[in-house]
C-alpha cells in the first residue's frame, strides 16, 4: 500500500508517517524543496506544480500542508498566506488526483474546528453550520477545494482537527515552560471551550477514517469531552505539579500580544463532539484530559 502525505514535516504529518511506516506502509512525501530520497517528490502549490507520476498507484492521500495559524501575529500579509496556502495547495493536489488514470480510493484533507466559529457553551457536531470570523472563512474555502475530488468519485473526508496535545510540538510545547514556572493562568474569561485530542488519538483516528469506507465528508478529530480554558489550565498545572496563577490574563493584554489571533484563536472557542468518529466505531484511547496530558507529557 502507498500513501501520499503533504505537510509531512509538521507535528501531525511526522507522527502519522511514523505510524504508517511502522506497519509497513510505503509513504511518499510531497515536499517543496529538492527531493533528498526516493520517497520524496517535489511540488509547488503556489505555481500549481506537481508530478502526477508520484501520485499514480497510491491508495490513499493525506493532505496536511498549510501555513501555521497561531505561530505568529495575524498581520494582513499572514492572514492572506494562511488562506492562500490552503486554497492553492488543496486545489493543486485535487486537480492532479482527478486527472489520474487510477485515482486513489480516499483523500483525507486537512481542516479545523474553526469552521464552527464561536459556539459558546453549545455543543456542535458535523451537522452544525459554519460560524463567523476569519477562521471559519478559511475553513469553508479550504474544504470547498476538496469537493471536486468527491465529485470525481474519490472518497473524501475533511479532518476538522481541534487542539492537538503533544509533548513534541504545537501549543502544548510552547506553553509548558510557562506552566513549569508556576505562571500558567486562564486566558480571558476562561469560559471558552477548547476541543482537544491527544496526538496518539489523532493518528489512530486518521488511520481509522482511512480504512472505514463508510466515513466521508467532515469528520471532527476531537476527544468526546471538550473543556473550558479554565479547566484546561487547572489540568495542565496539575500535570506539571505546579500551581496556576489565580488571576486570568486579561483579554486586552492577549490582544496586544497576539493581535487578531487572540480573539478567534484564544478568547473564543468551540465545544465540538466527534459524532462521526463515534458512530463509525472509533474507540478513543484518551477520553479525559487528565489522562491525555499524563500520556503526552
């Protein structure tokens, strides 16, 4: 079996590839530099360049490429890059896949729970409509570029991923030093919901969707028990055996430090349930936040 992976150097792509290769799956990585091994193939999404020969014969494609959302301030230039990288990358890949003589059986295309906008304390699953804001706009455009693959007969699932917990990178790795100093604190009101998933469950869930022929369309990759930011802060402080600060970080301070990302990426949240995963028989390894943090740390 051959699987194509974009975004392979990121936290999620790297973890997925390790899992696939451990089970003997041949992985071809699409990279935006000169290939350095036989399992790499060059592509340039911005120019629509991709080698169809590298895609021929693949049974599955996992598309994770896209500019980081929360790793820098949201300048207008960065906002354009976040949107452009997802739209152009997905369009380039899907166009190539639909032109193959033997397209892959399944395309798993990256997405995010930002699709739902700010849900407050309202629970939502994949049947919920899209919300408002820049992230919701990005996800709608991102997912729309994958639709031609489904129209061409490729089983297509969009992976609406929440906050992925890993000790090797991502948000958790960035905030750990702060919490280990006893300086962790709720952000803003602390009442906004964070929908999380351990990196182990994320990889296992992706592979589950890859193999479950009945699963297509949007799939929420989040644990069944989202928590508020205040609860997340308390749990992480316990996990590193340090107290949390009693006073929250005020919203104006976060906006000054993070720019536009503070409002949509930190101060608002989504209370997302993984309905399609559960209905398809997926069994989470980490349902409760405390056990997930213990596992990844």
